[in-house]
């Protein structure tokens, strides 16, 4: 694994850009990093960013996004594969399941 500085992502028309405050570390991250899962290998293109779930704040929305706005606190899954959450910013499609959180309250489905 290598740490690199990359450009801040720009959300597509149907995506949101989230400033990541917390990222989960899951068993799938180890499996993908090890490269031992043949079933996933064809989906993975290097370089890629690991991380499959994160919490943060929406900082930008694509022009087609109407369900979220800048400042919304969210928990979600970034675009799979490669747009992982081990980053300062991540983007994900606004139509993916995402939970909007209210400040200092628990997220619920």
C-alpha cells in the first residue's frame, strides 16, 4: 500500500462529494488488499483507494442531485470498486443507499 496525494474528486451529475470524517475498516479491505479473492480480482483496477463505508458531510452535489445538499451529514458506501473511503474526500452515486444523519444523533435505516 502506498499513500499518495491526488486531486480532489469532482462529482458527476448524479453523485455527491463527501468530506470523510470516519471510515470503517472491514474484513473485505484485508481480502482486497491481499489480492487473494479470485472473484473480486476482475473488478479491481490499480491504483485504487480502499475503504467501503464512511461517514462525513456533503460538500458538493452534481447538477442532477435533488435529495442531498451541501452540509448534510451522511453515512454511505462509495462507488465500487476503487472510489474508496480511505481518503479525505469520496464521491458516491446519490441513488445508492445512504443514511442522512442529524448532528449528534444515531444513524438509522
